[in-house]
C-alpha cells in the first residue's frame, strides 16, 4: 500500500508541466513565419504580444486580427516512463504521452489623436494531455494521468511615435489561469481490488506588463526591444482523494482539502533587428532572455495527508535555468500580393535534467523550423498560414531510457486594415 501511494504522490509532481509543453506559446502566423524573430517588425495586431511599439506604424488605419493555432504532440520513452527514486515501475508499459491544444488570438487597434490604442485577448498556454496504461502485469489493472490547463491574457496597449525614427509602446495584461488534473490507479490484491483517484481543480488571476521600442536606423534597417514583466499567478482550488476497496463488499473512503499554488511566468527581454536586403527580401534576427530561474512551485494544503496532500516549497523546483533563445527568419515577396516565409529558432531547455521523465515536457531543447505564406488583398484583408515543425533533442537518463518530444503546430491568421 505504501508503494502504491508513493506512485500516486510522485505522479502529482509532474502535473504542472504535463500539458504545457513549453511554458509560453507565441501567437500569430506572420510572427512565427519569421521564426519568432518579430520584435523589430511587429507590424500586425499581434504587436500587443511581440512589441507594442509596432502599433504606432499603422498609418492611421484601424486593424482587426484573428489568429488561431492547433498543436498536437507526443512524448515517447524507450522503456517504462513512471519512476520512483530513479527506479522504473515495470507494471506500467505505456510509453507515449499525448497532448493537444487549440489556442486563439484576437485584437483590435485604432488611432486615437497622436497615439494608437489596442485591445486583445489571447492564450499563451493551454491544452490537454493524457497518459493511460492498462497494466499487463498480474496485480496491476490500470493507471491514468489526465488533465487540462489554460492561460488567457486580456490586454490593453498603446503606442506613439516620438520621432520619425523612434516608436514606443506599452501594454497591461490581466491573466486568468485554470488547471484541472486527475490521477488514477487500480490494482488487485488477491481476491480484493483497490482504486485510488485524486483530483485537483484550481484557478487564479494575475497582472503583467510589457514595454517596447522600435528604432529605424535607416530606411532598410531597424532595431526592436521588448521587456515583459512576468507574472505570478496564485491558483486556488480544491483537491479530492477517493480510495475504493472491493472484496465481499465495497468500501469507499474520501478526503478533501482546499489548497493554493503559485504558478510563475518568467520575465523576459527580447532584442531584434530587421534588414530589408532588397525590395522583395527582408531578413530578421532576434535573441531572447528568459528568467526561468525564478520558476518555483509553492503548494499549500489546508489539510495535509502524507504522500497525498503534502505542502511543497521552492526547493523541489530549484532546477530551472535562465535561457537564451535565438531566432532567424526571412520574407520573400513573390508578387505584390503573395509572400513566402521561412524561419528557424533554437530554444534550449530551462530545466535541469536530474529528474528526466516522460511527463516533464519542459525538459527538452528544441530546434523549431517554420514555413508559411501570406496573401494580401487590395481591400486591406490578408490571410496567413504557418506550420512549425518542432524537433526535440533526444534525452537519456541514468538507466539508458531514451526520451523524445516532437510536435507540429498549425497557425492561421486573418488580418483586416480599414
């Protein structure tokens, strides 16, 4: 029984990253067509995320932008994925964790006297995932980890040109997060069976801000800079445990407690440049710094229960490192209406690999390749499509288990200037 409870307790520590992939997912087909090197360009409605200073270059037009992206991922391991103190639990043989998400973005911006003001709502993370196993070893019947989470941002931004060369902008964010998870196990003990099921449900709000600037060195070269404050979201909710014993009769035990948990989004700084090589070809470069070392997990249960509802502090999660992300992209205007894009991003892992596990999708480093196209109509309407192929770097733990986490992301954008 102690061993079963320990498995359940350990599984719960994976939930924060189980369905997240990378912590932040950036919006916009056009921006991601540049490989994410968009800070020095930011010339559509997604500027409220990438660099609010880009709003100042709207040329007295109002603008509506709608984007969406769909993500489908699979994490795989070469042997049993669930571990206790680095020892595989052979009863579980499923080697795949499946995740998927559909995330929206919408914004509206318009000139107001000598400024531009914008409003938007978008997701920077979310989705659902599931790991499930039917045992296969005598005595072990079933294991499951399943959940979903979402982070929505409600934004108001403004921008202004201070001169012909310099534009500045700022945005204020209200963030809402919701997270749910279920861990479940069933096993047989002789003629009896035991089922453990634990659920967490929580939600919370926070605020954040970003500021940015774009400086035109000349007609062909410009620089962009963005600072994002990061946010600490206080999640509050309830946790439930159910234990069902079946033999000659059925006995069900239940425990419930309120709890809270801090979820940290990292502070970041982005510096980029864009250069128009010819009238048809534009290239961009960018480097981002992310303060992942601030990532912590602080969980506080009103009623503790050993191995099930236990308070945690940041010591457990002191395995995050600051990272630098590099991106490059280009746009080629095949015609006056049609542009073709290509981009690349390298995103190292912010996570120390001392506790590699299939559920820790944040642990990987990624090579991200992007391709896409954009079609502009004379009416001011434009359509964009983007495909990201995310190739994770293979990981190996101390027991020789190999882990991979590859994804494909589809983005579409409709932008209308009027």
